[in-house]
């Protein structure tokens, strides 16, 4: 999926297909959106910082789902309340609900395991991207040195002529 296609999907999701609304949401001019589309590029940092529940992997590569797993929201909604509540249920009323509560705990444990796995995968992706960036910086540095050497030798050659 190209960056343009990803940008179109973002605009569809976050602003019902309205480029101007999406630009306003990001705090940029609508012309910037048009420029991104024509160049097949966009400001990854800006979009990721503003668009909630967005998958970094999808934004960077176009692979996977655009939005993060909704299980993150489910865990937040269910594991809230006072010390005597769980998933909105009063734990002091009866032990008859114990099997159901155990099943819910198992489901939450499974969801948490999935979240841990997702976070681990994202950490690996970030580490790989950091390595790639480091390699690119080294390559650019070597190319700058090569250009400086060439310019130096060209200047030296013209001094001799």
C-alpha cells in the first residue's frame, strides 16, 4: 500500500474523507495534504502524534491493520473501579459468580498476553528502524566525505592549471 493510499485511508477514517478537516485536525494547511499526496509522502511523526489508536507499523509500512487492537480499550474499560468491583460487577454480592469471574480473568489474561506480544513486536520494529536509520546516517556521512574529497581535488586541480 502506497503512502498516498495510506493517507487517503487516514483521511477517510479520521475526517470522513474531508481533506480540509483532516488538515485542520493536524494543524496544517490543506495544500500540505495535496502536496503529500502528489509526492506520495507525509509527516509520519505529526500524523502519529495526532491520530489516536493508529498502528505505527501500518503507518510506516502499510502492512497490518490501520488501527490498534481494540482489546487495549476493552482492558481499560473492564479493569476499572473500586477494590470491590471488577468489570463493573460488585464482587461482594455472591460467590455464585466466581466461575464467570474466573473465565473473565482468563480472557483478560489472554488479552494482556496479546498486548505484550504486540508491544514486543513493535519494539523489535523500532529497533530495526533505528538500525536502518543509523546505517543511513553512516552512508550519508561517507558520501559527504567522498563529495568533500572530490571538491578538494577539483579545487587543487584548478589551482595547478
